[in-house]
C-alpha cells in the first residue's frame, strides 16, 4: 500500500508513483529526487523551506499551497510564479490524474495554527490510493468521516496533537494505515510514535516509517 511513501523526517514525505509528490520538504539530502508536485501545508519554517523547494523544483514542478506561502514564494526567483497554485480548504483539483482535496488544518485550543490563517491539509489520490497529510493540526471535526487509505498524522503534542489525541483522530478517520509524523525534530520522539501505535493496537494499523535521506 505505501511502498512508494518515504518519510524524510518531521512532516516531510516523498511519495513516488505515477508522479513524484513531496509534502512539506525540509532538511532534504544534497541532491534529492526532483518533484512533479510539492504540497506545502503552511508557512512555518519546519514545513516551508525555500532551500528545499528549490532543490526539488524543475520548470514543470507544480507547487500547491496556502496564500501565506505563495506570497513568500512569489519573489523567489528560481520558481516562476505560474507554477505556484494557491488553494483554500474545500477546493478539489486534478493535476494530470493526481487528485488533491484541500482541507483546513488548525489548533482547537492553541494559537499556533488558527483556523482563520487558512493553513492546509491534503487528501491526495494517486494510482488509486488516497493519502491524507494532515499538516499541523489538532483533532478537528473535518476528520470525522474523512475517507483515505493512508493517514499521516502529527503526534508530538505542543504545536499539534499529542499521541493520545492523534490516536483518537486515527479512530475517527479509520484509514487502512496510519503513519505518525511531526516527531524526532523540534518536539516529540519515537516514544510518542510507539505510544500512538500502542493505543491503536487492534483498531487501526500503524506503520512507523524509518527516516530516510
Ligand atoms: Zn506549524
């Protein structure tokens, strides 16, 4: 199901299929694989890295993101403006056979990621598999009944859900596989990932991915 999915640390992933899709690329290796599509959830430095975006961008790369990131990318000379597409929650698009649905991503009782700041989560469907990258979020009502095969959920606490809250989110979403993210850098550790896995035993399959370069 997720052979093509590579965890690059924190909330950074590369998904290889009929297209190469990155989510929140950050701290990439020197010469990473080029991208067809880059999804950037929001403008915080650990999700939105212009250096890493430039490493994986070609003339044909399409960047899909929120307004705050697009505003910062506009003067960024290596990336032509036409390649940056700005979206809000509720919109669905088709990029050459890859479907992307944009969702809100926000905190409920914290101020780090407000709903009004329009940060994004994504449900991307490629080659018949749907994958949800939740961004930096708490458990939000939008997750109830959200349909996806794979759910990438932040688990570190502080700025996002704790492992316990993320387990509740995974139960609400009920994906075929849940993958913990947003740990091992800044906040959160493997302990949180293991707790997430433990809490979902017998309920939702959890895959703790090995960090790749
Ligand atoms: Zn953030």
